[in-house]
């Protein structure tokens, strides 16, 4: 929150040529591509709700809460003052304020509690706005959202847990679920020796009754350990199995959920990530024994949507920080935004952010269509992996370029950009890094030939654009060499992503935006860095669409 009427006439100099604070703006209203996309992809009914949330996320108060939540990271309290084990994490009050705002808006619930078309699109739009203010709280909110389809597989658990999971309240207290008004859910899969190769997990599950087990083992990464329950994996005699671990046992005693330490991470500092141990830890089985990956993959599938939209949101906010600064900062007799080369850089960032958003919203629509259409479900599983890989690969360099637009002012912690920069690599790494995702796409295309056809159907006819036609030809050439496909998986996925984005830009963005995107991404008329658009685009027209306050 900006100080009130700070002094600008100082004893040695006057403070001039500085942009005003960027606060008390509506993040939704200023984003034409988002406004259009929400309506186009089926969530027009949610526009007013999204608009209100966009206004809330742009307030000075919320921006200050985000800054404080990152300045004062969570603290692990393994024991109480008497030496009794509690395994709790303490958060700064600002973190709880942000969690309450996200859950009250229904970021986690709107996709499941609203039967109207476009419910996942509405979820995507809300979280896209939340991540622009603070990404750390998106992790527990995403996992809570993504747990719902998995828990629905077990009617008894669903009846007990889902009403409070889907509540739009926030209850941070460490209490048995019967005493809480709302619940959040986490996911715990990876171990030291396996990482993404979860089939190498060694945590063991001992059956104690029909659906109750005791788990013993170590987990290398548990994000949001103060959640009320966790979907996790452990080995039974029949193989890797999915379980649900509550923080409290059915007799209302604390479960044996031992937090060993909190991770000291590059970014995502407001959110706690931890290593934990199960030692005779109570759990319910979810799904059949030996079918753990198949069961929990539904949660992974829904977190992938959010890892895609989170990257798009970070890109949007980085662009906004850059364009706001350059709109007010004077250099060499002009505002920076009026300098031709700066216009080129900013317009390029705007194109990248818009293409990321268009792809994300299209993926969200595929999720909405999945419940009633088998082909839509197959398409969603494939396109979300493509989107997750590519949008996240583009995010870190875009954030860096936006930081450079501010120069030294963007490199200090008082600006938002260092936080965005630290956050940018996270979603590419979480639940499967680049190679894992590309190999997932490859397996899907090889296992389900229909998935490949659905992608080509989405791309559609390219005869009217030689550049898109050339890219499609490149895809077909790669697919025709199966012995080289694993080695070339990244190139295949990247090309699919660019063609999908190009077609979405042609359909939904102004012609000038689509042409500039295709010329530089598919035809290589530009260079390799941002800011190398060809000379002909009207960069200011691109910028005025992306940021009407110019």
C-alpha cells in the first residue's frame, strides 16, 4: 500500500520521473483478452463474479497482503512449549487473508458447485486473477479443487469431506473435521529415490480393516502440510495404491503425520512445502489396490490446468508491471512507451501473454466438455499437457524481460518482479517437469490414436497460411519417424503448442496481433529474444488492446 503524500522535495533534490503506484485497479476490466475469453468459452454467467474478484485482487490492501505474506514466510512448529509433538505450520496473518479471499470467491469450488456450462473456465479466470496478486496461496487452493473428482470415487469419504471441501469459507484451525467449517486438501506423492517416477516409491501400507490402513515411509515433497487431508501413494501387496491421509484420526487424535522440515525454496515463499514421514499413519484406501496411479491421476490432471493458467497469470502481471512503468517513465525526451524499440519489446510480451491466456481458456473449456463427451475428455488430457509444457517454458524469460523494462527498479524486492521471477519456474517443475510432460504427450498419442486426430481436428485447415501449413508438415514429419520420437518429443510438443496458439490468435485476437505472433513464432521473421517483432506491426495498437490505460 503506497504511503500517503510522501515528500518529493528533499534537501538535496526533487523526486521526479517516477510512475505512480499501480494499485486499486480492476485486473479483469483491464484485460480485454480475458473478458472476451470468459464470455466466448462459456462462462458469461460468471462475469460479474469475476469482475468483482478482479477489483478485489487489484486493491492496494491485497497487494500489500501479498508482499507481507512473502516477506514473512511460514514457520514450522514441531513441538509445543512442553515438548509435546504438534507438527504445525504458522503463517503470517496476510497469508490467511489471501486464502480467505480466494476461497470466499470460490476459486476451488465453482467448477464443481455450478452446473452451468463454463464452470472450469470460470475457475480458470478466477485463479488467473489470484495468481497475479499472490501465487503462493494458489497451491493449496488448486489441490483442494483437484481433489474433488478423486474423492468422489469413494462415496463414504465424499459424503463426509466434500461438503466442507466445497465450502466457500476458510478455517485455518488445526482441529478435527467435525469442528471445522471448511477444509483444504493436499497431495503427497514423490520420494527421495524416485521423484517423478512414483512407481519407485517405497512407503508401505498395512491393511487393518476393509478400507483402513497404516502407512510407513518418507515423502520428499509435501506442499501445504497444514491441509486437513492428503491424497498420497503407498505400496501394498498388490502394488502402488492411492490413499487419503487425514491430519486427525477417526477417534479425534492427531494422526502420525510428522513434518521433518520446511523446504527453503527459490520462490513460492508464502506457501509451506515440506518433507514428511508416515509412521503407522492412519489412512483410507481410495480406489483399488495396485491402481494408485490410475486413481490419483485425476487429481494430477486437474492440477495441470492450474499450472498452465498460473504461468499465464504470472506472464500477464509481469507485462502489466512493465507497461505501467514505461507509460510514465521519461527517457531521452519521450515516455519509454513511446520509444520504438521499447514498444517492440512490450508488444511482443503482450502477444505472448495473450496467446498463453487463449490456450489456457481453450483447455478449460475442454475440461467443461469432458463430463459429457469422451472425445473432449481425451482431448483435454492431451492439450493440457501440451499447454503446461509450453506456457511454462515461456514464462521465466518473459518475466525477466519485463524486469529489464524497469531496469534497476525492477531488480529490487520493493517491486513485484523479483517475486514473479522466482515464481516463474515453479509450475514447470511441479508434478512433472518438461521431459516428463513431453513423454506423457508422446505416450498419449501412441496409446490413443484418437488423441492425435483430435489435435489435428482442433488445428483445422491451414491451407490459407503457408507458415501454419509448414508447422503442421513438421509435426507430421516428426510423427513419421517413431524411432526418433522420444528424442524429439520436446520439438513435437512445442510445435503443436505454437500451432494451437496461432490458430487461437487467428480466431479470437485482432488480425494485427495474430499476424505478428505467427510471423515471429512460426516464420522466424523476428529474432530469438523478445522485442524482435518485424517492422510492420503497429505496436501501439497491440499495446492499447493489452493495456488501455496507455
